[in-house]
């Protein structure tokens, strides 16, 4: 009888454990999926930059090289992440509204005509982008909102910060690796 | 049931009741924690998830950063300040304030080259119905596009072009058919003050119309095999002063959503064919004291992305030997719509030549329209062009009437290689029309 009780107890314990594991994993998966489905893309500038907010249209002009200077006369230095990075894909899709090939062609053409004064700086990691933006007063770049720290300044886009509900720039799941 | 229990609780693993209960509790706790651990992982921001290994990595990274900063400090104390052009991001300094607002150093760094070179080239096969014009494989232009970020405000831009075949200046050829020559097609020092004022000195493409400043010496950028006849280069029989040597200012005009831009140029202008086979671009010496000027104004409205419309006025005084001076005025207007998938280019101009002492003004009108649409890697295109010069035109009497369509398709074999196949029909005044076929491979490297 005691053995039977033990057996039942063990089985109940195993069932609870499996159930607990399954429920925990399910929650974890759903939360991770929710977070990955739409992460905010933060536009960052040097902390000395007096600009606080930028419209999507202005952002597009900046990243396409149609604007080359900030209001204070300092040259804009574009910082792009390497091709293939989800942050870059999100920027090209949401801001520039073009694909990688068209963007490369556009930048090359701008350099060729002389309209684009300097080619964008391409960096591999969010840390590299932050460091570059920290060190170059005229730089503008982008990272995931979770990768932002106090060394850089986050610009409002259309008046909204990345944590706002209706913030317009997101790294959608389609752009996730 | 009894049997299975017995097999499970074999003599080797006979437990007491208390041991069994402990096992149950441990199992529940273990699996529960395992399940909920992933939940916690998901809820926590990724940056805050720190496993013991990540802690070690974090500590090591911090040490690397400190060492990098120390190395940077030592290098700074040994060497002059860093180059002006933004290079790789220097290590983050252990300071609480960001880089200062003072402009970057204008001092030259002799330890590194600032040159960037990109190449463009094309190889062609061409055949037409003209007498005495055999079908041929032809090496096109080999273009070395050179730029250098000299400092935050200054930049060098140049195009060094290796080109085969004789020069053709208004129908008069010069040079061997199969030899190569080198031309410095663009040679510019650019100063960028702000969005409203940029200055360039050197040899540039004159801002007449749209095509001449949108496309330079690379067929790879162009949709079609070649330039419209109106914008053909001077040494390929073209009728416009495509190149000029002088000063060019450009920038935005504060105009809100209209997106107005201006270009103002002053240069030597072109030589007035004395003798005919001379270099058209006055690179070294101007043949007179009069300087050519060009003013252009165009709009890129914010409301319609890809649209550009504008006009330009070019004025020069030509002083051919043994002939009266000729006042040259070129009025041009354009409206283009270019997006990655679709383009529609429209340009019209009139070249006015007014010889001194004659009341008659020779007017040469011309236009072209070009439309193309991309379908995947293919981009079919169509162009119609027209130019009509008088047979008594004092500067280019050999041009006459040229008009006709071109149709073709561009295939982008890769991001850097384009293959184009084109048919042209060119109608001429009092001469048989010319039918031609061309195949071109254009590339960048």
C-alpha cells in the first residue's frame, strides 16, 4: 500500500513538473515572440546635438544623403550597420523605403555625382555604432532601443520616443535573423 | 502495476519512503524552476540576462575597453591629432563628457592615404547600316573615380578615364582608331559649408539640364547604352559644352516643401573651333577674357518623391579665328521622375548662336524623352530624341537633323554588372537613315 502511494506520489510529481515546464516554456515562448515581433529602432545622435526631434521625411532625406549638414553647420556623418543586420533592414524599409540594392545604388550614385559629400560609415555592432556616435559630434545612427545607453542621445521621431506605443520605427519579425 | 513498480524500484535503487518523498519534491522543484526560468528569461530585457559566463565576458570586455582607452591615450600623447575624416570609431574614452564641439582638425595626416578609388568600365559590340562601318567589339571607357575626404569641409573628386578610339569633334576626327588615351574628365576640389552653400573649383560637368550632372562617365549607372545625342561628350561629336573649367556654387534655396536648389557656374567655356580639331574644353588657357556662366534652378518637391523639374541658362562668347564673334546662349528645361522601379526623363533645350554683325540668330532646338520600368533584373526602356540644327549653323554645321527612337533592355546580371541590348534608328536630313544594334556589358568594381 505504501509503495502504491509512493508510486502515485511520484507520478503526480512528475506530471506537475512536466506541466509546469510546459506552461513555463509556453509563456516564455509567447513573450519572446511578442518582444521579437516588434522591437523599436532608436535613432541616435551625439549628445551635443541640439536636435531633439525629427520627422520621418527629414530622416529619409538625411539617410539618403539629401541633407548633408545639421542646423549648426556641422556635417552629418551617417552611420549604417552592416548589410544583413535587422536594424539596417528596418531602417531601409521604414525610413528609406527601398531595398539593399537600391540603397547601395543610390548612395554610390550620390557619391558619383558629388551630391553626397561623404559615404556612410558602416559598423558591425551596436556597441560600435554607439562609440562612433559618441565620438563624432555630427554622427547619426540607429540601434535597437534596448541597446541605447547614456553615451548617446535618442531622437524623437514624429514627436515620439521609442517606448511610445505609436512609435513609427520597428524591427519587425520579418527582419529578424 | 506492482510489477512495474518493482522494476522501477529495483533492489539497487530501493528507497525509503522519505527518500521517495524527497525525490518527488526535488523533481517538482527542478522542473518547475526549469520551466519558469525560461519565463523569467523572456520577461527580462536581454541585456540584463547575465549568466556566470557572460559576467566573465563582461568583465573581460570592460578590461579590454580600459586597455583600449589607455592605448589611445598613449598614442595621442605620442602622435599629432587624428585625421580629419571620420575613420574607424576610436575607443570610448573614460570620460563622462562627449567629444567637444570644436571642428575636427584640419591638419594633414601623412601616415595614411585618404584616396578611395572605384572603377567603372564597359565593353561593347556594335553594328550598323552605315557604309564603311564594320561591326566591331569595342573597349569602352575605363573610369577610375577617385575621391578623398581631405577634411570635414574639403573633399577631392576626380574621374580619370582611359578611352580608346579617335576624338570626334563635330565630325572631324583626331587620333588613331585603336589607340588609347587618358582624359581627366573631372578634377574638383569641393568645399561644403552647409546645405545652402557648396563650392567646387576645377573641371566639372556643366549643369545644363539634368542628364549632364546626373550621369557622368559611367555607362553602368545609365539605363541605356549611351547618352542622348544632345548630351554626348564633346570629343564624341556632342554639341553642348559638357565640361567646363572654373568655379561652381550650389545648394538649397530656402523654399520649404518646394525643395528648390540652385547652381551657379563661371568658367572658361568651350573653345570655338579654331582650329576645329582642338581640345574643346579649355583646360589651361581661355581663348578670350569673356567667361562663360551658367545658372540653374530646379525643384525637388517633398510631396512627390522622385520628381525633379527645373531650367538653366548658359551664356558664353565664342571668338573663332577669321570669323565674327558668336554669342552663345543655351536655354534648357527638364522634368524627370526617377524612382528605383520607374524612370521618366524629359529634357528640351535650344542653343542660340548670334554672330556679331548679323541680325540672324541660329537656333538649334532639341529634346529627348526616355522611359523605363524595372521588372526584377530586367529593365526595358524606350527613348526618342530629336535635334535640328541649320545647315548654316556657324558652330556645328555638320549636325543637321537627327531624330529617332531607341529601344532596349537592361539586364542586371549582378549588383555590379549590367548587360544592355539596344536598337537605334536615326533619321538624318538628306541622308539614309541609320539602323544600329548594340550590346554592352557595363560594370563597376
